[in-house]
C-alpha cells in the first residue's frame, strides 16, 4: 500500500470512529438506553415527556398480574423510604418478575411520576443455598398434616415450566424427575438461571391448600 492510500485509509477510519461515537453518545442521552435510578429520573425535570429507561426494585404487593395494563411500583434498592415510580405496562411480564426483583422498564415519563412502559426485563441475582439438612419432597409427603404451618427447608428438582408470579403455583419440584410433585407458591423474584431440571433449595411452609408456600428460593450449591 502506498503512502497516499495509507493516509486515505487512516482518514476514513477516523471518520467512521467519530460517527460511531456520536451514535453511542446520542443513544445514551435520548432513547432511554441508559438505565437511571428512580431518584435520578424523578429529580430531572427535563425527562418529563421523554422516553427513558429506569431501574428499580419492585415493591412487595404493588402489582396484580390479573389486571391489564399491569401496574406496579419501583423504588431504589438501597432506599426503602425513597421516592416511587408508578409503572404502567401492557406487555407480558417475565416469568422471573415478582416482589423484590429488579425491574428495568423503558417508556415515557409523566409529570406525576408514572412511566407508560413499552419494554421491561428483570435483573435476577444468582442465589445459592445448601441442601444439607433440608427435607426432600418425599419427606414432606410422608410428614403429612403434622408439617402444616411449620417453617422448613425443602430441596428437590424443578419438574415443570416456571410460571409467572400471581398464580396458585409458580412451579413444581420432586425428589426425582418422575417422583411425586410438590407445587411451590411464590410471588418473589427467582434466582438467575432457574429452569426445569434445576436443583433448588426452598425455605417456607406447607399449608393446607396442598402447596408449599416459599419465602425464599435458591439454586442448590450443586448447580454452581
């Protein structure tokens, strides 16, 4: 390659890099690709009427899957008494959605602190627990009514699809893939990576509706 061609190539490359940088900067400032905290979004009055992306923790009990459009509230994870954004979302919530999960929503912010969201995804942390000392599903069934109302830890394998929060059963577990199934009721956020076939450790209690009502769901240490 001669000197003139080399100079021309360098010039063209520089122009391309500048153009790409402008596109990235523009995307970060105008189309909601930068995820702001709840406080950041509410403190910036220039964002009213604009399309923004906001990240926050879902407030327990603020949602109802049976209502369309779906409505729920988010706040900053580190500030339990901080400001709240009301989210209106007409799409299908991710199966991992639930109390305490981080929701990242994109939509138009109103002056009253409401986001009319068109997109949502959840950010689920990895969570692992030890199955040592936990009851098996077989143990639960063999315990019968005497176990009802007692806080215990149960371990098993997920043997069903993961369902959205808000229903009677989120998923089912069994001691083996073809064993008796125990339905798990849970409206909280699920750990990243949970799926049919995952080994899980669950804290909660058996109730007389024949479901195990979980307060915490973790993947088993064996899944690491």
